[in-house]
C-alpha cells in the first residue's frame, strides 16, 4: 500500500521559506513583483492565474495582472512584454500558455528577458538547465523533485521513467533526474512496450495528459509514482494521468490529483521570482 505524498503540505513549506526571505528583503527596502499575463478566457488558464496571484499574496509579492482579450495581436502582446522587461518593479514575467492561435508562442517566450523568465521557458534558460548551470528551476519538474525528495528515496542509480516529452515537463524532468544521477528513460507515443518500460521504473513520472493512463501493470511494486496530469473529466472532476485507486496498492509512494504536483508548480514559481529579485540585487542565492 502506498504512502500518499502531500503536495499541499510540501508546497506550503516551500512558500513559507519564500515568505521568510521576502520579509527579510523587504526589511532592506527590496520589494518583489510578478507580472502575470493572460490572453483570452480559457477557463483552466483563469484558474491557474488566480492561483498564482493568490500565491503571490501569500508570500508577500506584489502581483500585476494583465488580462488581455482573445483577439489581442502578437504585436500588442510583444509591446506589453517589452514594457514589463523595462519595468523595474517587475522581477518575473509569466505569460500563461496556451496563447490564442494568432500569436506565436515561441516569439513571445523569446521576447521575455531571460533574467525575468520565471517559467524558465526561454531558450537561454532551457540551455542552462541542459548543462546543469541554472538559477531558474523549470517549475513543474522542480516541484516533482521536491516531492521525490520528501519520500527519502535516493534517485542516484535508480531507474527513472518519464512518460511524456513536452518542453514544459517531460524533457526538463528527464534532465533534473539525470542531474541527480538517475538512469533516465523518456517515453512517448511511439515508445514500444510502454508497460514493460514503465515497470522497470523505481521512479515513474506521468506527464501524458490522458486520464487514468497509468494502470497497475505499468507500476513496479514499491515504486515512487508521480502524477503530473490534470485532466478534466466530462463530469467536471479533475483526474490525473495515473489510475490512482488501482495503482495505490502497488506503489510505494504516490501523489494525489489534486493536491500533488499542482501546488508545487506554483510554489516553485514563487521561488524563481524570489531568485530573480536576489540576482538583481546582488544577493547570494
Ligand atoms: N500553462 C500550463 N502550464 C504552464 C506553466 O507552467 N507556465 C505557463 N506560463 N503557462 C502554463
């Protein structure tokens, strides 16, 4: 039977540490601001953005919300990014993805100054993650690393299998596990014998975007199972990529959805924004 990894509690601890450091900076006259940009009215994005603003208030950051209409042009969005790049009160810029189809996401990500790119999506920051020389954490994978650390399970030398190869989660997840000396396999839609590969995993991270995709035949007895999925079912219920009820008996540790990876992503975003402010003010990390 699995032990449940409590992402809510672990994220609260991370945010409380960020809050303490933020208060110490405030005492030195340094305040921290995060700009959150949302274009259009994707309901999931709205929820994420509200949660990010709420987290800013919890840790003592200022948050500046820019809610732009669905028909915003790329030029208009790039003009806003340029303004935020130049704004001294803004330490971090987060443009919520996905963007409407008339806007090229790559062009927008590339326009954010790397030192304000608290999502760590800019190619400069992605490259730094690749070589292991990074200040900004890729938020979701970094949150997963904290959850794994909380179990006390050592990563070094272990079989780590990531399902999904997105730029936001799968690829950077593989890199962070590799930096900790895991033996990493990244699986995707063309992977042969997926269940067999997953069953090798001491640490299994599911980031596929398909409800209940991971079934017990894919889980090794006692494995750490981390569920990055956030799938909305027809009945409105939120559901992960892992069939939680079915895998619970077999896993050693498992994350719930909600209350697992989700809150960690936001906590790590707060940590990155703090890091940006520290770097700007010449404070040791
Ligand atoms: N959309 C889904 N996840 C994320 C994220 O971590 N950052 C941004 N900017 N957009 C997202």
